[in-house]
């Protein structure tokens, strides 16, 4: 399984052979001028369960997480295999690029100006 045929705007930012992979959305515009660099949407495919304790075994599945900022996640999915994780990450990337992800709901403190600009970037109706 690979990350070929990602939706427009998504790119492989980091990949470990058979391991963790990070996808980034539009790094060309999250450059501190057009959009804040810390707000770069990323999707992490990581070994292990999201319920795993630190230091626990990592052979208990894979986790797919959409981060809107380093401490703000919009969606977390657990899957059994890396292949299922690749599929889930691609589906999540497609949903985000199509404006189907509710990123406003992931924030405790609204950032309306930023959300309006992000809506325009992904072609989402406010």
C-alpha cells in the first residue's frame, strides 16, 4: 500500500519504510504569510492504538490522526493493519480536501477569521 493518488493539496511530508507516515495539506500556503505555519493540517499514520499507554507494546494496530495544529486533533481512528491505516488516511485526506471535515468543532476557542480563510482554501461553504 502506498500514498500514491493523494487528493489535491496533500503530500507525503515524512515516511518511514513500513512505519509511521505524515501527510501535510498545502505546505505551500501554510508558510506564516498566507496561513500560520503551526496550523498546517497533517495526518499521522502511527503504529499502536490511541488507547495505548506510553511504553506499551506497539503491535496493537495503527492509529490515523488528523491534526489541525500540534495539540488540536480533529479525528482519530484506530485500525488493525497498516494497509487499513493507509486507506483510512487517504479517505481522511479526501474528506478534508472536499471540505467535509468539521474543523471548527475541534477548537475550544473559535478562530473565525482563520476558519473563514480555511473554508475558502478547501472550497467549503461556511
